[in-house]
C-alpha cells in the first residue's frame, strides 16, 4: 500500500511546489487553478508534508519509512517558512492582487482609416483652422492621421477626430482636452482650473483642493477647490468622482473664468471618453457648427 501512496504523495508535493512557487514555465492561470496565492500553496505543501511525516511511522517502523517521514517533516517545516515569507511579500505590495481580475471585454482590433475617412479628417482639420480653433500648421494632417484609428463596430466620426487631435500634440493654443471615464485625481481638478484660465488669457495661482466629506450614495467626494485669480480668492464646491469628469466644477468655471465684458465664451464638445474645451466668439462657433456639425457643442458625440 505504501509503495503506491508514497510515489503519489511525492508527485502531488512536486506539483504543489511548482504551482505555488511561481515556476516560470508554469502559466500564471494554471497556477491560479491550484491555489489562490503562493502563500496558500506553501501552506498546502506544509500540511501534506507534516501529515505524511505523522502517518508514515504508524504503518511501518523500518529505517526507510522513518527516513521518508523525516524528509516529509523537513519539507513541511521548510514550506511553513516559505508560506510566511510569501505572506509578508504579498502584504508589502498592496498593488499585487490575490485574484487576477477577469476583463469584462476584449478590446476590438484597431483598423487604419480608409481613403474616404482620411479625406473627412482633412476636411475637419481645415474646418477647425477656418474657425480659428487651430492655427495654421499648428498640427499637420499627417500627425492627425498617424493617431487616427477606429474599430469595425464603431463608425469613424468626430469623436475619433478629437481623440486623434488630443494624441497628436500635448497642448494647443485655443484648445484643451480632458479625459473622461478614467481615474480622476486632485491633479486633474487643478489641471482643469489652470486650463480654463489659460484659454481665457488669465492666470490661476495657488490652486488647492479641500476634501470635505464623502458622498456615499454615488461614491463621490464633496470637495472644495480654491484659487487666486487676478488678486481675488475664489472657491468652488463640487463632487469629485473616482472615474468621471466633475461637470459641476466645469459649469462653474465656464461662468467664473470668463473675463468681464468679453464677448467670447467657453464651449465644450464631448464624447464618452474625452471633452474638448475652447474659448471662442459667437462667429467662430457658428462657423464651426456650419462646417462641421450643427450640434457639435450641444450633444455628446
């Protein structure tokens, strides 16, 4: 009986050691099938080793059996030490999850633009230049085309063009871009304030955030942002979400950052992933809407 059980136990021990220790040749998904973490794997190995060391002498007192029991005992105690070590490493790195999150969807393959879509991109770029949202040669068509792409299930449209503009250059003189549906931090909120001021040829200084209290029902945080604008201290109260633009802050800045007596105003074109901000006159707005899309600044692209 022991001649059958001992080889099986040895094979199981080796499999658990390899699976739990993260042996490079074992795929990570296969390792997760055996154990939830390396620490638990070593606990399993320790239990099996110590259990074998206790059970074997009860069946036989031969020197070979006792030597095998001592070997299993040594393996068990060594596995306990490895389990403690793996646990400490896991606790010291909070970014390493015990479970691998399963992606909710597989990104669709990106496709290059067709000739018709390239021509449409050329037209939109010319329209932005005609409305003076972009200066001549501020960004080239080749740069925009290099950053333009789409997938088979989403037709190429204005949102793709705006995303390509955002990716082509870090900053434009008359445009600012804000990402939506991404991790939002205090730096992003400060960036929004300074970009509003920049487009209006103003300067916001000493921008600071104060977190007042969490808002539990929608997982937002009641926040106050304060800043100096031309010698005056301003503050805006808004809800800061984990992965969404603070539109109540943006709406407040659209009115607060507009210089007194200036005919221009802030306009926003937005999609599910991006918002484009500009500070233009009524003539510029009408020109862009006539050339590009009437509801450019009214509906989500």
